[in-house]
C-alpha cells in the first residue's frame, strides 16, 4: 500500500482517499459546504445514539433538509 497525490495505491488499483469516515451512500448527491454540514450532523446524530442519549427532532429535520435535493420547476 503506497500513498501518492491524495490517492492510496493497492497493487495496480488506485483508490481516492476518504475525507470523512461517513459512508459515501449517506452523502451521495450533495456537494460543497452542504456536504460538510451534512457530515457534521450525521456525526452528531451517531455520537448521541451511541451514547444512549436522545436525538433531538431538530437535528433529524436538519439532516433531512441537508440531504434532500432542491426542487426545480420547469
């Protein structure tokens, strides 16, 4: 395993480095600052849940709002 230019080399295949530890399936379709905000919210929800604490509805609403695509009309 070698590391070059922000990519990890596994034999003949190079794989891009992961910037966050959140699976890409949860961040699919979101770009830029909105993606970073969604990562933070998901991490907060995860930490609260693992600690056995209550996840506030406002945090869940924020997660849904950040993860949804904006609707455009024609």
